[in-house]
C-alpha cells in the first residue's frame, strides 16, 4: 500500500479530512442547538468531544513575544473523517 504512495500524502489527507470533519461536526452542533436546543441525546452521543491541548508556550524575543497553543478536539464525527481519509488514500490513484 505505501510502496508507491508517499507518507506525506497520507499525513496531508488525514489532516485535511480531520479538519473538514471538525468543521462539519461544529456545523451540526449549531444546527442541532438551533432546532432542538442544547444537551440533546444526539449531540451528546455524536458531538461530545475530548480535547487535547499542548501549551501555551511563550516565545520572548526582546521586542516582541509570541504565545502558541495547540488544541485538538476529537469526537465521533472526527473519527469518521479520519476513516474517510484513510479509505480515500488507500483506494485512490
């Protein structure tokens, strides 16, 4: 499977589908809250996320300072997006 496909393509495809799935999941969350209200069973089952964060890290350059934090939110829709990305990588080109 990885003999003729570069690993960088796999990482790019999985990252892109994960970001896309997170966007779709947040849109579904807003639609469900607007139609039904907060704390529904569907929202709790599909859209409850686990957050993993690294940081914040401070980079102090004498005149300027930067703060950097990386936060990832995983839910069931994100896992579905990763599966779609893996399937696309495996069965395309």
